[in-house]
C-alpha cells in the first residue's frame, strides 16, 4: 500500500507548479479554445489521468522514491521556466509559452518520480510522457506542419483527379481543374483533425497493441492518413462544386464536414 506521505508530497509539489505556472496553464488552455490548431490540447490532461487510473490495477507494495532523478527533472523544469520568464535571447511569446509549459509538465513528471520512484514511473511511462503534448508547438514548427499538410493534401487531391480522368494542374497548394481553381489554404490544411488523429492513434496503439513495432506503425500511419483524408475532402468538395452545385464549396460540408473525413481516417486506422 502506497503510504499517504507519497501522495501528500506529490500533491504539494503539483500545488507549487500551479502557483508558479498558472499563467502558462491559463494561456495554454485559452489558446486551445481560441485556435483550431491547438484544440487537441484540451484532450491531453483528461486522457493522461484516465490512463494512469487504467494502469493502476496492480499496485506495488511500497514505492521507492527516487530523489536524485526526480530532483534533476525538477531542476531542469526550473531552468526552462526561468528561460521563458526572463525572455533569454529576446525569445518570442509563443516560444516563451512553450518553454513555460515544458517547465510545468517536466515538474509534474519530476514530482512523480521523486515521490513514487523509478519503478512506478516506468509503469506509467506512457501517460507521463503523453503529458508533453500539453506543450504548445511554437509557431515556426506549426507553420512548417501546416505547409506540409497543405502541399500533401494538394498532391493527394491532384492524384485523385488524375485517377478520375479529370484534367488537373498543380502549382504549390493550388489546383486547377476545368471550371474551378482550388487553393488548399491554411484553414483547409486540416491541422486540427490531423493532430487530433495523431493523438488518438497514440492512445489506441497504447491500449490495443503490445509490440513496439506495432505501435510505431499505427502512430506513423496517422501522418499519411491525415494527408489522404484531406486530399479526399478537397477532391470531393471540388467535384461536387463542378458537377453538382458550386455552393458546395461554401456549404456545411466544407465548414463542418471535417468530422466525417476524420472518422473515415480513424476507421481505417
């Protein structure tokens, strides 16, 4: 039975993180509510907590706190927090937030290791590391991913048009078919559903698969699936607009139909 002192120590250390890092936590969740590219952040904490409880079936008789490793993580957390707080090198606000949340999450992991030990940390390694998804991606990384998804989606749609026998040309993220010119804009990159699919794939792989290779295949498959499903979406909307009714490009299927293609990709996954 885990002694109450371990839980008390963990709660106290987590309380310190909320006191020192509440601005980062508030800013992160506000970002998730305001920006579609960060919606997946809202899923991370509840999923991690649920996974910890799901893995708690067999408890070790006595935790072995690892103060050395735990302290190293706590010190790293403080350094990351100080870098974000003091704007070392005049860093941008988005990178400052990323450093701040990295500090908070690392502090939680360090607190866990300090109070419950390395053995329990290994047992809960996935939900603990999964918390790193709470760190918002800096804008330069996010922009690279969005551009990659735009180009990939346009290429996938181009291939579908070619297979369907529709004359098509591509310039960057813009496609031209008879009667229509389509640009896979930033908002159409499917960044929200792609990151959500990747997060969901990680959880499914952890819960349903046993081998590392099997998990890796499922997780990596989420990347091409994200591109393919968005390419199908672009192809479908464009075909409906050209051959059925032009308003399909601005209709509900365009603005609210992403969930349909997300579920298709998840089913394939």
